[in-house]
C-alpha cells in the first residue's frame, strides 16, 4: 500500500499549480502535468505531509515566512483508494491511498517558475506553472459532490 498526498494549490484566479516537467540530473526532460504530489512517510498524517511537500518541493521559490501564508482548506480534504499497476514494478498491482486537499499560498510566484532539489548525482529542476483546472481535476476538487454521493 502506498499513500500519496495531492495538494491542489490555487491562486486568486482559481488556477492550480502544476508541475509541468522536470529536468533530471543527467539532463533528460520528463513531462509531469501533476499538482504538487508527495509520497507519505509511514503513518504520517496528511496535514504534516502537506507542509512537508511544500517545504521539499517549493522552498527554493518561497520566502522564509511561507508557513504563515499557507492556508489549507481542511473542509476540501477527501481520500480515494485505488488499485493500479505499479509504475516501478510493472505487473505488480498496488493499492494507492490518495489524500487530496486544496490550499492557497499567495507568496508563490504568479508566473511560471522553477525550483531545484539537490540529488546525489546533480540537481533536479522542477518546472511549475499555473493552469486552469481540467474537467477531471475540477471534479476531484469539488469535494462536496464527492462527499454527498
């Protein structure tokens, strides 16, 4: 079983922060197209995972006081459990528990930006941009519809 946090950070125009792609330490480009996502550690609660995700993935683009500006909409939280083939181990069916929640972080740049993470073999560069939520993403973010069904 794998637990994953998806943090849908929205700006004042209702756009969602998307990791458009990554430049791997060896120079290869990888397309992503995902909201801020982080694998949860052990029995970590989703609230702690949300703060850790922002810290680990976006820190190089944020001011030192970013935690005072992070507003997580706890009422938007919902959990989905799905079975999928593992991307790391093809053929292995894996249970994913997806914790989904929306947030605002107004101190983020409002134009496309990059962040970097040191890796043993170099630097991982992440490319971020604001996008209108896709119909699928919008449906996931409309938690009241999910909670009432």
